[in-house]
C-alpha cells in the first residue's frame, strides 16, 4: 500500500509517541509499504529539515505557528500538513491515511481525506483526547475529526469510553496497545558504557525513570521517591532519561534534596540509545499520573527489568502485581509516593525478586506487545478500510 502517516513531533524529538510513530513507519516500510510521514518542522526553538529520507521512509515537515497564543496553536500546521498530503497524493495517490493523535494530526488527515476521498484511520495515543475534549472550541473540531475516520484506534482500554464519548460508534473503535520490538531491548552490554559514563561501579543498583519531564509523566514524583529512599539509606543510584519542561526544575530539586551525587540526568537521547540506558538499570519506575498505554513501562519489561508503577490506566493492563512487576495504588500523591518507595526498596534489597519479575516481564512483553503481531493486525484494519 501507499500510506500517508501524519503525526506531530517526530525524532529527534524524544517521547513515547515519537518513538512509536517512527518505529511504525519503519516497520511498515520493511513490510513492503511505501510510507510518506508528515510532522512538525519546528518545536520549542528547534528547526528540522523540511524533506529527508531515512530507513526507507520519506519524511516531510511543516512549520507551525510560533505565536505564543494557545487559541492559535497548531492551526497553521493542520492546514499545511493537509496541503502537503494533497501535493504528495497528486504525485502518487495514497491508499490510506493513518493519523496519530486526534488533533492536530487527525484534523489534518480528516481535512485531506475530505478533499481527496482517501480513507482515514486515527490513533488516539493518550491523555490528549481527554484534555482536548474539555477545551470548548476544540470539542466540535475533535468530534468532526473522529467522525471522518473509518476506524478510531485507542492504545489502551482506558481510552475506549473517551472515544465513545466523542461520538464514535462502538463498532468503529479498536483498542490496540502500542508494540515494543523486544529484539531491540535484548541485553547487549551497552549498559556497561552508560554506567561508566556516570561513574557507577559494577554491582551498584540503578533505578531508572525514562520519559518526558513533564507533570503527567511524574518525574517530580520520582524525585520525591528518591528523597524517601535516601532518607532510609537505601543503597542505589538513580537515572533520569528524557527532557522536557520540568528539566531545570528537577535538576535544582535534586540538588535541594541533597541527591545531586546520586541522581544522574541523561538528558535527551536518541531513540536508538534507549535500550543501552535501560540495560544499565536494575529497576524501572513508571510514576505517571495518567497513562493510556505507557511505552516506557513496556520497554522496561522488554528489557527484562523489574518495573514498579502506579496502578493507573494502561499500566494496570500491562503489569500483574507480583508476577511481572509491582503496582502501587494511586489515591493521593503522598501515599502513592510512599507506596512506590516501599516497592522500590523491596526490589533494591531482593535481587532474586528483580530477576524473577524481569524475566517474566521480558517473556510476556514479546507475547503481549510483539511488533509483528501488531503490524499484522494493523494491516488487516488497513485492508478493511480501503475496500
């Protein structure tokens, strides 16, 4: 098939959505599909190439408005992405559009589909649907956008009701958790290089957070947990992988709680470097306040690590407490952080438990979130949409 994928931010911007879209584009290209991928050209003061080809994927980037006014956010991108798709379609007609997130990418795909007649699938990836649906001017835009799609995909069961509330009939909703390529995360010795970079000795227990440094992902709660563990003298080092709006605040906070020597900030890394950083860890913590799917959780599982997470959204779908990870109830933040610290303290002190949970997690990640299984199911949906 000739496929048009429309997203927002793309690598080298890092994050779960960006990683998934890029891995999906490469995976589809590897299965013989022609892929044109459209995304943002500018993001937080950075500008990326307008056109390039990588790993068999043709990438096109469009500028968005730089006005610091939320009301205008993404509107120019919607129009420009739709225009780009039309130009590409005239050169080599698309069979199908697959947009990632309901807005702005989904709206761009819906506009292009309206003008071209090309069928549309939209994947809702997380809490943005819940947030955007509560914005008065966006609600009718999202309802129209999702109404244009042949299928609306959600990455976790927690999104099913939100998609239905937006007016999508149940028969057009599909829940497909994001995939993880377990082969990428097989231990390969890269963790040793990461440990050497931060001066950690062989045998020291490393507890890692991987994700965007913003409130939803809970990196601040991770540091609150670190404070409790250090107060108890728990013997561990801590690794924060990712960047975002809270990075400077978190670095200052690590210094304020006296943990600057024990907490390492890896900053922004390339997606291909994530496996090495997970390989360096013994425990992966996922302290998200909300999570529809939780790619960092699934990647930690695929890497064979003991994962401790809050019992929220898609994290509770992936982890069975005490079997392939540890779950902590989230009623209020103070008790949740204390419970998370208790779980991590237990893992720090019990290497056999870490190995058992990590082994189960890696085996089940391949079964539950396998790449080939995901792509086969998606291709079936593609074929149904273009009939």
